[in-house]
């Protein structure tokens, strides 16, 4: 059974809201609210694993401008205790896809991911985080109940 809805107000930059509305139309989603709730649930599922002190593992996938390769390498070096492997593939003349495999205690993994997010010229960053072993049996809600 779906839980009760609570209305709230959220401020968006105009261009973000225009992109969201276009996506809602193109994907045939029921509403803007539906898209925002689904995105929030996924964000919470991903990020909640980083506020524990448990060991976590996963992968960060970035698409970035070639100009920041050195900055990203420095971040990887500063977090060598949790970075287990990485792979970079050049796309055309200016962009790179970078995969970074990580494993370690969540405060250090969080530091790695926050450092990457602060790097300029990163266009896309997606993280897939495997929950700590003791939490793997707990189901994480990742969709809106219909």
C-alpha cells in the first residue's frame, strides 16, 4: 500500500525544470512529482549507504572533459586505500569515460565520491554501491508503489 503523500515546495533552476518537464512528456510519466519522487528514492538508496561506518563496494562511472584527467588521477591517488581499479576510455577528441572500482569504509568512499563531484568539467557521474553485507537482506525501495 502506498504511503500518504505530503505536498512540499521545491525551487528548481528554470533550465532544470524545463528539462524535467520534457523528460516527463517524452517518457509518458504520470507527473513531474512522480519523476521527482523516483529520483529522490534512488538518491536516498544510493547515498544512505555512505552515512554508515560499514564497508561498501561499488563503481563510479564518469564522463568528463579530457582537461581534468590529471585532477581525477590525483583524487584517485589520494584515495588509493579505497580505489581498487580504474579504466579510462577516450571518446572523440575531448571526452573520457572513467570507471573507478572502490571498496572500503564508507567515510573514505564518501570522501572519494565527494571529491570527484567537486571536480570541474564532469558531465555525468553515476555510482552503483553494493550495500554492506549485513544490510543486503534488507530490501531497499527503489520505485514508487503503484
